């Protein structure tokens, strides 16, 4: 969970999105993004897909560092 969260954070920062904007684009709560990036959220596959779409990357890109 920590490595996936770090991967999302890295990609989010690359595209210049705030946690709040990413949450809005992925239709999740901002605090969920914060917890997920810190490895505290057990994230579902559906949410992983939403995040990848919001970040305009393929899901395998987010999973490649795990």
C-alpha cells in the first residue's frame, strides 16, 4: 500500500495536481488521497482505475514500482 501510494504521489506531482484536485477528478474524498499516499488506505481496484484515469496514465504505470 505504501509503494502504491508513493507511486500515485510521484505521478500526481509530475502532472502538477494537488491532492484536492486529484480527489475531485477521481471522485473520492481529499482525505482518502492523503491516507492512500501515506499507505494507510487499502485501495480497491476500482479506485486504482479511477486514479489512473484522473492522472492520465495507464494503471500498469502506477503499479510498475510495486
